[in-house]
């Protein structure tokens, strides 16, 4: 990591804080350094408490960014850290734009989403930035035989940036299992970003995002997610308990 990088902790999970994530990733591409990027939010944090393999993957990730409002508020108000939110989709977009400007030969691959979604998302970026080098796409819904073909394609192409949109925790576990296929690549779990880029869905209006209410817009778009959204109040309660417990232990130790 950069010397300016700070490693913090949210309910026992790491969060790396630095001034410019995309530039750090560009340096990794330049040096051929393989990296797994995790975009941490409150829902993923709660899933990790119940899913030990997911927790282990997050612990081992090379870069964990503060994606969700809950994570950022935890760091700001409970740890007193001046941390800015870095939504995964915005990091991915910035990285694509900077790659096109500074390292246009970088090979990029999109994997995930429903049939043709990754392909449409790739075409969106190809139209937006004609010199971007997207070398392939693959749907997230496929047979074991098709996944084997995907593995062979990745080995052959050796893309340097691989965006994986399979949703949490599937994308994190899949990356951890398969990153040896392209050991020098930047692997980023991008959740539903392909749906946004392909035009299947819209991001929340800025006024909602700026007030930490992007989750509410997502619930409006996908009401079936309401059970998963229960992770948000659970995160808040556990965050305060965790901090109070930590303070009590610290005080006892003094």
C-alpha cells in the first residue's frame, strides 16, 4: 500500500483508507501486481458475521474500500476518522476513465449479470470511451460447462482488470477461488454496476445518495430485498455494542 494508507477496522473487518484508490490500482496494473478489491458496506459486514468463508476473503483482500454509508458513518462517528465514502461503482467508473487516459492498452473483462447485461454494459463504455480495451464479457448465469469455457477464456486473454458482478457474497468467493487464473489482474466485485451501465436500472438521485439514503431507493426498485435490508439496523446496533465493549475492555486494561 501507499505510505499514506491507513488500515482501520469495522466490526473486526479491515478497511483501507487512502487519498486516491484508482491511482493506486493503476500503479498495480503497471507493476503487474494482482489485487482483490472488496467494496465493504453494512450488509456485507453483517453477512460476514454469519458467513466465515466470506469473512476470511475480506480479511485477505488486498484493498477493502468504504463503499456503504453505514461503514463510513461508523468510521466517522465511532472511530473519529475523517473518511469519505467511495462507492464501488464510482471507483470502477473512475478507474475505467483513467485507464483510457493513462494506460489504454490495459485489457478489461466484464463478468456477471443476466444474459447480455455485461455485453451491453461493455458496449456502453466502448461508445463512451472508444479507445478503451474491453477484451471480453460473460454472463453470470451459466452451466458448469460454460464456466469451464470462461476459465479457459480468462487464462488465454489474461485481462489486467476483471469486473465481477455476481452480487455478495458470490462475487467475493468466486474471485478468491479463481484469481489464480489471472494472477496479475485487478479483480473488483462490482455488484449491480452492470445493470446500471446497461440501462436496466438507475442509480439513486444525488440528493438521496448525499444524505446516505441510497439504500432506500434500491429498496424502492427491488422491494424483494426488504429482508436483506434488515441488516442495516442490525449493523447499527452491533456497531454501538462493539464500540462500547471495546471501550470497556480498554478501560479495564488501563
